[in-house]
C-alpha cells in the first residue's frame, strides 16, 4: 500500500472535507485510477501535479507523494 | 529610480493587460511596451479597464497608450499593434527588463516564454478563468510554463466553461504587477519556486512548489 497527500482546489473540492485529504492505494495505482476514485477522471480541464511536476493519468505515484489537482486556466 | 529606468513589455492589453498597464504606469515604470493586435469588442466591457463604450472597435494598444499618457507623463508608452509570435517576439522584447504575460491563449504564452528565454528576461505569468487565477514567474530558460502546461497541451483552459468575470483579472493583475516590481527592484520572492493559485471563491491562495524537470517514464 502507498499513502498519498492530495490537495483539491476549486470545484474539485469534496463537500464537507475541504481540499486536503489522504488517500491509501495499492502500490502501482495510476493517477487515472486515483481520479476515478475521486470522480474526476472525465474532467476535461484538470491538471495533476505530483511533487510539483505535471503528470498524465498513466503516472504511478510513490508512497509519500503529494498531489495537487486543479483546473488549469488560460484566460486573460 | 530603478523602476523609472526600466522597460517592461505587457503582452496582451485585455483584462489582465489593461489593468497591468494602469498599475505599472501609476507605479512609475519608465517605458511600457504594450503588445496586442486586437480591437475592443462589447464583451470586453465587463472586465477590461481600458475599454469604454466609445472604444468599441478601437485598437487596444491605442487606448492603453492614451491611458498611460493620462496617468503619468514620466512613463513612455510604446504601443505595438501586433499579435506576438515566434517570428516577431525577439524584436519586440529586445531591450526590455521583464515581460508580463497577459495573453488569453496557452500556445501564445509558450511562444512568449521561449522568446523571453532567448532575450534573457524574466516572465511574470498570470492567467484566469472563472474565479480562479494563477501567477508564476518564469526565469529565463527555466521553461516553467512549458513544464506546467505541456508543450503539446490544450490551447485553452477552464475559462472556456467558466468565463472571465469582473474581479478575477483585477486580483491577478495586481499580483503580477507586484511581482514585476519586485523583480525590477532586485527582489526574489516565493514565486521563484512556486505557482500561486488564486481561488477567489474559496478565498484561498495556496503556493504550490514546482519542479521543472519531467518525471521519469
């Protein structure tokens, strides 16, 4: 098992839990599978940083990693 | 005096850019290169401070230069009525001390970052969508925005579904100008290593530590 720290921002926050949470997962679990658990897999505008680096859904976080999940914005 | 001797490029003269021009002129930035090939439309009135009813249809750079002259005669506006791209960017940015990203297209932001790296100046990035904004500083050659958005990522973000409401550009442009003045006057600051996320709905402003290199496959 791996333990992750997850920060959710904006509309991705889960009601009643704020934006910060811990997630436990099987070793080898992908970011996409974690997003499935959060109900965020289908979000068109979604960015995931793992330890400060943007990753795709195929990335497999390691124990102790920190994830930031937010909507990228490009307007001016 | 450092600010009065500085030349800053504000790239984009819309929501973020108009406010940045206003604030940088009031702060006494010596020369403002204002880059935008666009004209004002009615849908700009909600948030673009340089846009008045009588400006609909007028070039954005024209309104920006007029506003600078109204605010502070010690500041010289240098309007460039073009859209910045890989071909013209170096010439526009040459001689500038910093650039402020006020564009509305992620691809253009990456072109601006590449040009800033070639010319050797820092870029103060800002972008908005709904009540969300972000601010970051890209040191020349750091590739910070490319690492963040991806070289082949989507051209637009959540602003497509969230729109660009009135207060968001004001908040983000103020932060961009604060960081630009800090850079020009010798400061470093937390955005050297972090992305600032501005959530005006939840009223939280987290700093997210960034790394530039790509993860191992």
